[in-house]
C-alpha cells in the first residue's frame, strides 16, 4: 500500500515514500509478547480456577488493544511522501490529517538524532517553509540525514524546472497552419477563395502559395 496515484498531479511522481522507523514497533511488540504470555500462563492454573483464567485472558486482550494493536495500526497508516513537487505527510486511522509543503516553499531542512537514534539510523526532520506552514516536524523517520540531502536535491531540481519553464514550440503541422489561415480570413487579410486554395494545397500535399502579407 503506497501513496494513491490518483492524488498526484499530471506531471508529478513519487520520489520516495516510507512509514516511521521500525523502532516505533518495539514497545507494542514487547507488550504483545508479555500479554500473550500472561494469557497462556493462566491456562496452566487448576481446573477449579477456570473462571479466573478467562477473566485474566479477557483483561490481557483489553489491555493489548491500546498497548499493542493501536500503536501498530497508527504506524501502518502514517506515511511520509516526497514527490518532485511537494513533501506530504498523512496520519490517522479513522480521522485522517495531512500536511503538504510545496518544494519551492522550503527554506531550510534540519535533522536531529540522539545517540540511540544514530545507532538505529532514525531521527527527526524539521522543515522550515514559507507561508502558513512555518515549521513542520517529521518524527522518527529512517535515515534522516540521507533524506535531508534528498529533499535538497529534489528542491533544486524543482527550482531549475520552474525557472526554465517549458520550451516553446512552433506549430508546423497542418492543423495549426489551417488555424492560422482561418485567423487571417477572420481578420480580413485573406479572402475565402484564397483560404480554400491554401487549404487544398495543404491537404493535397502540394506546397501552397504563401499567404499575402498583412498591411503595415
């Protein structure tokens, strides 16, 4: 499951997408193992304590929902996405929320790591941007230093593309030439007979005579 392609613009593509670092699952996994162990251990109690056995099992299941299940679901539905146009976050299971930062609005990208995070190759990223976003923090992402460099590189490519703009093209196909001739007729610089002669020349594959010069 990745970022939906239907949410991308026409020329936009995903450069990188990822969930938070796997270390966020360590504590939920530890709780899961502990509570499963407690539930299994109760089955070794004497038969006369069967009611107590089911009470403990039910309590372990109820405790597992917020301690083990929900953190995993929350991790699973959290996405960080970098495209060639913007930086995106998506969070939430039922109630969703997200942030989108255009790359051209990003002013600065800083990363931070504790000693443990450096060992585990995780950390936080602080994005400073123009506009209403201000500062946005990406928590517990894998390889934050590498991602910082990637954001800078894609941002520079985006800036060069915006400054250069699309290369203008000169219409040379038959349909475009017919449109130009029709515009000359509409403006009164070409008669209908001259237009038809030019049109027959274009459609018949013969070189048509040049249109009359517009008056100065």
